[in-house]
C-alpha cells in the first residue's frame, strides 16, 4: 500500500483511538488546553511539538498516569477511563518509551513478558514457552541476541529493541512510539520501520513522536502539532513540507543556513597528534583554535564519542599526544581534564550529565562544590549567584533554582549541563550530540548558543550524527570512519556528497594531518 493510498483511506476510516477536548492543569500551568487527537487503523500519525508543548502530558493522560480535568478517551467507539499503563495495555494501547524501563539483571524474555509470564500448573513459570514466544518475536525484529540474553549485557540500541519487542506481545490496537530511533543505528532504524510497516498491514494505528523531520516525512501519513498545550492543526504528510510543520510548531521560521564565521580566530587551544585508543580509534590528529567550532561527523561507532572521552580523561590513550596551548599534557581522569580547561557535555545528559532528582542550582554547581565551601558547609549565596549568572546568560527557562532538573524540558536540561561546565571557565568545550531528543525550536537556540560561545573565544568541539546540524554550527568538519579521521573539510569546501563519501570510507584524499 502506497502512502498516498493510505492517506486517502485515513480520511474515510473510523479511529481506533480518539482523545477529545483533553484539559490538564497543574499548579500555575495549563499543560493541555482542549486537545483532540485520533489515529485510524493502519496509519502512522505523527505527534509533534517543541519540548514543553504538551506531548508527554497528553500521552501520560492516555496511559492513565494522569487523569484529565476535562475531555474523554475513546477506544473504538467506547469511552474509557484509563487508570494505569497496565489498563491501557489491556485495552490494546501499547507504549514504547524513549526512556528505557528495563530490569538489567533479568533476561530479555523476562523483560518482554514482565508481569505476564506464561505459567504451568501450581503457578510455575513455563520457561520453555516463555523462551519460544520471545525468540519468535525477536526473529521478527532481526536482532542478534536471544531470549536468554541478560538485558544489562546489551547495548542501548539493543535494549531499545527489547522495548519494541514488548509491544508485539499483545493484540495491539494502537502503538505509541516515543523517539524510538534516538539510540538506534541506521541499520536498526530500517528494521524498526519494517516492524512499523508490518503493524500497519495488520491494521494497527501508530502514534509516532519524534523531532526528526526526515523520519516524519518518510514513514507518516498525518502530522498533528501541539504548541503551548494547544492543538494547532493536522497536516497530511504528502501535502506539506518541513517549513510549514516548523512554523506550526514554533510560530516562526528557522534559519538553518550554513555557518560562516565573522570573527577572527585566536591561538590553537588544543592540538591532538597521532592519538589512538586501542581498537576504538587510530592515529587521529587535529587542532581547534580559540573562537572556532570543529564538528565531528560520522556513523555510530566511528570513534567520535571515544575521542571526546579520551580528551576528558574517561579513557586512556594507547598512543599519541594531547597539547593544550602548546604544552603536552597527560590526562588520566576528568579532574585532570578540568584542571587543563577541558569540559565535556556528554551525549546522554540524563544518565551522564545531570542528577534529575536534584535542583537546578545543585546540578549547576556540582563539579565545584568543594571550592564553594565556607568551612564544613557549602556557601549557598555563592551557588545561587552562579546559577543566576548562567540562567540569565543562557536563557534557562525555570521558575527558580529550586526546580528539579527532571521537570525541565530537554532544551533547558541541556542548557543546565552547558552552564555547569561554563561555570568552570574552560578554554575547550566538547559538546557530544548537543540536540539529541530536543525539539526543532530548542535546537535553534542551542545552535545559536554554540556559535555565541565560539564568538566569545571558546574552542568548541561538536559531535553530531545530524548532517544539517554539523553543517550549520561548524567552521570545519572532521569526518570519521571506522576509527579513522578520513578528511577535514573547511566550511567553504564541504558538501553533503563529500561528507557522505568520507564517513562511508569512500574518500581518503586530504586526510587530516
């Protein structure tokens, strides 16, 4: 079935799931203001909006985590009151969350059927049936592990595939995918999209939440947009474009033109000569000047993150030199890196960059708590002053320093991490996947922030899997393939074709020296 045919059928199909006039208010905030949404059999319906637009709240209402103040939920033609995710699943509504919710010590099979293990007489688990059913599902997903594999031994990408396997255990009417490709390789994305196509063919309705425009336009039939807790409209995917969707999401056009610096570059802030780290990357050489953004681009596993972790002291190099302001340094730990003026904003801000149950202030000042002590106690006034400075300069949207970081939008969480490291006054700032899981409006803000930091004299290294991003923010781009730096492009000579060739190992001319 073509997507054009699917879109035509969508208009004439009765929804398998419908939310009508949903209102949800929290103290001081109207998170959802009369939102309506539906999904019909066999369609992929995208739900889009900036972080904080109300997408997560709407899905929590659907999953029974929140009860709506007004409005109703209908499964088929039947109005239902959802009281828990388990009840939603019993109605055929299945969630696949961006944030993994797996038990690492259990097997894949135990996670897939958690709470619903097949039983024999006297309540004993039917292990043979459990493993057989799980392996049947895993075969559909074309993964390289089996039912008996311990989940904690899997990569993040494969753990995401376990989450997806859970959805295939029930007779689903609607499946909600929340940023499902955030941790997947390109090959795994193809498998995921095949799974979604199979679900469509079975008449399952798919709600697809993602910030990735290329995916939205590749696999969806309709796009509904939320902004500021309100429904802003539904577009037929084949009859719209990225500009129209973006304007509906944020109410303005975005400047995604290629970067061109308008300031003088300073001295070389950091230089790497022939750096290697086991089998992760080999003989990598580059330099970054004050006021410059060097972008690293490549496929998952190319060695980009591992280079950053080595510069920050999380990995020991096996060969090569690191020079900071012309002086060779030996970095064995993050504290060594910080002392040399190197800071790292990690790829996974929630797992590696933040303590979600702590306040904005405490997260901001965490690396320098010892320096802020007045006797045995931390000087609260000094902490608040640091938070206030970077809240204002980075435009962090939060009611105050006491707000828990876990309650902020993805864009504001990322600003907290950046502010934390800027408060240490680094000369080199490494930012790994700066806009992962962040909406298109917040992406533009983060991009502008990176350019502003360079203009202030910081040497910035940006690692990104998104070509438009690396083209937009970088002065030069280092293309990685299989642990090797294939080529470094200037902003004047770079092209999309050239980048794709380099990260595919097809181009070895002008190898960076």
